[in-house]
C-alpha cells in the first residue's frame, strides 16, 4: 500500500505539487484495503469529500474497532453511526482520541480538524422524542465540517413556536427537518423558506403512524416546493446530502 495518507495526497493535489500521472497511480493504490471481514474504501474521500462512514449496528465491537483504527492510522477522520456504548468502549481502549455522542449514537475520531463552513445547516425537529434522529443529523453534519444550528421542539401542534423562528430559518443555506406522527412540519417549513429542505420522517407516533410510514407518505406528498425526503429515521443520510449542498461554492 502507498505510504502517504489520504490527507497528504489531497493537500498535494490542492497545492499543485504532484504530477497528474503520480496522482492517478496514488489514487489507484488508495482504492481500498482488505482486512478480511471488511474492505475499507479509502478512495471515497477523494470521490465524495469525506471518508467512508462506519455503520456500527450489526457489527461487533471488535469489528468496529479494527475498521476505525485502520482508517485513523491512514489519516482518515472516523465517523461511526448507530454505535452502542460497547462499540465506543472497545475503541476507547486502544484510541484515547475517540469520542462518543450518546443521544446521536455516534463515535468519532478526528485525524484533522475541518474548517467550519460559512453556510449554515439548520436542523429543525418537531418534538423532543425526535431528538435521537435530529442529533444524528446535527452531529454528522458538524463532523463533516459544517456549521450547524439546532431549532428543536417546534412541531405544528404549537405552530407559534416555529413562526417565532422564521427570520432565523431564512438565514440557513439548507434545512434538515425532522418529524414523526403525521410528519407535517417539513411542508410548513418548506412554505416559509427559499432554501432546500431535506425531510426526515421518524418512527415516533401511535399505532396508525406505522413506525414512521405515515410521516414518510406525508413528506413524499408535500405540496411545498424544494422538499426532498430520506428514509425513516435516517438522520445520517439527510446530513450527508445537506453537507454536499452546503459546501457548493465554499
């Protein structure tokens, strides 16, 4: 494998201190690393602007630890979603830099601090019960180098709470809007702002909510322009898309 880290290569490309032929050779060698139970996609940072993310649910603590440590040693920032405390404890034993975000269920190791964006991602949540998904979105966006502002507990059951934040909402470059129950909040927010709104249905609600299906269908049928929808409880996916939008022109 090539000895330079991904960060070294990216910096040399930006500075123009590396030849095109050399770049192609290096990137080919950075394609992935096979560690037996996983193939780590080191080339993803070059393609997408952020390293491969570890989905921890379903993986053993030992598997998460090995993937994370291989990435960190190669100069990658590490982000693991749907992580349990056991995943974090296994990683913390060998890497003191590891952090755990309990509500978001995220583990992180920073190989390099990213410069916060000028554009702001707004994370807007309907209720306190939606916070695990909202925090997954907010923390993911922050770890990807975005400036994030949270506005929580502003659901349509008390819409005056949301309307008091309209001026703030209109300053965001992109909004992630999270709601369970009937999922009406993203449609309301979409009608108040000009920026893209990424709607996230959550599985919060009573029986006819069908574990988030009713909120998903409401959001898919939104009459507000500029509202897109990710899967149920997928705060990470919303944050990734919001990050790509937010960094255009940065």
